C-alpha cells in the first residue's frame, strides 16, 4: 500500500472540524495562518474531456472538493478542453454526472479552458512581444533531436532568433489557418540547457485544423496543456492547484508562464496518484478496451470508470470513505483492490436489504408438504436495522436451492444437504433428504425431502441442532432473472506486466464475466428499481442493472461476502 500522511491530527483553523491531516491540508492550514490568499481556499477539478472518469479521478475529486468544503472555500469544475481531436460532448456529460453522483457540487458555472482561448492567445502575443516566445518551423522529429537528453543539453532552434515582428506575423497567420497541421509551432524561449526538459523551449501552440466540441471551427491553433493550465487557474482565482505527481516536473514551467505574464499566481501542489491492483487507469488503454470490444462500453461493470463501478453497485459513500482512508502523500504506490472492496462491503452491509436468490437452481420436492398449499413466512429485511421491517416469503411443496448446497456423496466437513442429513431452511423449516432423481446421464435433477412442521421459523421444539442453514426460493412464486457475476478484468496484479512480445490485452481475464440465466429470486425482488442494492443471503451484494425490467430483472454482483481486510483489522485490534 502506498505511504500516507493520515496518522497525525494538526491544529485546525478556527471553526473547522478535527480531521486526519495530510501534507496538502497542512499547506492550506499554514496559508490560512499567514493570511496568504486573504484567507481564501479555492480549488478546482480540471478533467480533460477525452474519456470517462475512473476511480483514480475519485481521489482527486474527493481531495479538491473535500479540502475546499472543510475550510469554507469553493471548487471549480473546469474542463481542460484544448485537444479537439480526442474530446467529445459525451465525455463532458458523463463527467458532470459522475462528479454529482459522488456527492459534490461546484462553484457555478461549469468552466472550460475554451472559454479563455481569446485571453490565452492575447497572452501568447504578449510573450512574443516581450521576446519570450517564437514561431518555430522544426518538425516534431527535428524538435525531438534538438531537445537533447537528461545528460546532454539541447540545441537552440535555428528559428529562435526571429524578430518580434516576424513572430507576430507568423503567429497571426497560424491563427488565420494559412499553414497546414504540423507546419509550425509557437514555443516559449526559456533555456535549452535546463536540466528540466520541460523548460527547453516548450511548445505553447500547435496548428490543428479540427472542429472543437464547443468553439466549432473558430480556432485552428490550440494551446498546449502546460500553457493553458496555469493561466486558467489564474483567471479563476484558484489558490491551490492540486495535481498528481507526474506534473511535479512541470511546476517550474507553470510558474514561469504566470511570472512572465505578471498575472495572479496560484500555487501548484502535487500528490500521489491512485493505483489499484488488477486495475488499469490509463485512459488511452481504457479507450482501447472499449473501441476493440473487450468490454461492453465505458460503463461496463468490469471497468474502473465511475460509470462502470456505479453500474456494478459501488456506492458513492464507499468510494469517498475509501479515498479518505488511503491518505495523501508524495510517494506513488499501489493499493490492494481488496481494500476498496472492503469499504464497498462495509457500506452495503449498512444499506442493502436482504433477500433470497438461487443462482444455480436445483429442484427440491417436500414429499410430506400438502399439495397446493402456500404459506407465508416472516423474513427480516435487515438484521441490524429494525426500521427496515419484515417481508413475507412464500413457502410451498416445491422449492429451489443452490446446486452447491447438495451432495449425494458429501466430502468430510460438508454440513449442507445430503442423503439422510437434515438442514435448516432460512426463515423456514428443517428438511431431511430422502432420495434423488437423476437423468439418463446420471445427473441429479431433483431432490426429495421431508420437512418437520414443528420447526417453523428455524427452531426445533425438542432442542435438536443442525449444522447448516441454506437459502431457497419457492418454485411457484419465483421470479426468473439474469445475474451477471463479475471478477477482475485482468489476471495479474499489474496488468502492464507482460511477457515479451505481448501487451496488456494478454492479461485480460477470460472469466471476468459469467452470465447466469434462469436464476430464481424471491417475489419481493420483482420490480426492484434500477441501482437498488441488495444482499442475496450467503451469496454476496448485488445491484439492479439499468437493463432490468420488472418481469425480466437483471442483477450485477457487486462484491462477494468474504472480506479479508475486515479480518485483518480485527486481528490488528486484538
């Protein structure tokens, strides 16, 4: 697990709650103490609309919105939409929806870097006039060769010393669409011998004849992210510009631009990004999974996108609790997927109603139960929440149980149903197996039992005990359903770890999805609402898929019941 800074609790600003500290929060506390930014805290979440948000973004969302809320500040949602070739309105809409789903609201209105294109261009002209930027004719390959290496300085472009007048003229003609893509760039004039490669005359604008999802064809030159980012922060009055660690080497450039322009200067702070075992968080690779059909779309429940894990049944509360638990540090690491699942189970255990479902049905006939009789048994909706009430569960002569809950020739330590053995039916009666029916191939198709009518509710008046309780569904009232059982999308903890000549796709888990049809649900689940959370007793937590219909319900398994992290925590406390 990555290092975290959550152990200490520092003195909070007046009127703020005492919460576990982290180094970003400590910086804000010190800024409030000294009066920097006049006591303001203004953060922003700046996604690029070139894909769906994933669980890694959730950490940044929770950090930016959470810190601003703690100190009475504000947070902007800003789209850094400077690359029209990869950006779509679909991504904008999904990002807005997912931030709200996580439980956060931003300072209205939604902001876009494209709102500032005119101002960014004016600032580019300002740097040209100051002799701090120039138009370069080097190709991309030539520019890479001129850049140098980590151990060797770069070489200045032969176009670096063009006059201010020529640079302004060429920049204006670039903007007017006179030149083809890649013909010219606008570059900052900094230091080709800098040990930081980002400072070696970086590109500020490139020519790109592409339609923008908001500005249409108004522009054919687009600012690079490094040029747009700091200035957008400045325009919006951001105080603390919180980024992931890969931008640490870009901070000197962030500072250089705003200092050279003489504009308001926010503070960029970098923190560790979230990495999870068995999970890929590269938007490029996630897009490849979608486009090549390895998954059903961005919201496939196997995807780490917020849309995907939402569809799988993860709750926003669980994600916020998880993000709060892993801390904020300056060291990248990898978090075990089991920890995230622990927080999902913990939250679903509190909110999910209980129900019985049989995913792989085996028919059971109770020979001594009256033909045609149906009685209603009382079942508790939530064992830890009396306010959830109870429900009626029908019981009849013919039931379904799980195939795994019967063995004709049971191994040692097998306490479920087998010939001559007695088990308890959840909320029901004791039953004892008397015989089995097999098909021509020897497969068991039906189990015959007797029941003890004195054991209604699961207790025997004579005090006898049974070692197993199994779930069941009455056949005559059962709801037929489809259940989708998900496992990790990748077989390796690090999906990028591949054999020679292979890529990450070779690590896709062929058993990541099992679709079970003909599942039997108790009738209380008929008409369950989309995104409804349930615990199928003994099986795990399940969520109603948006594809579901009242008479054709579809459930996704969110997570199984086992929780190794909870056991680890209990051992630690002991």
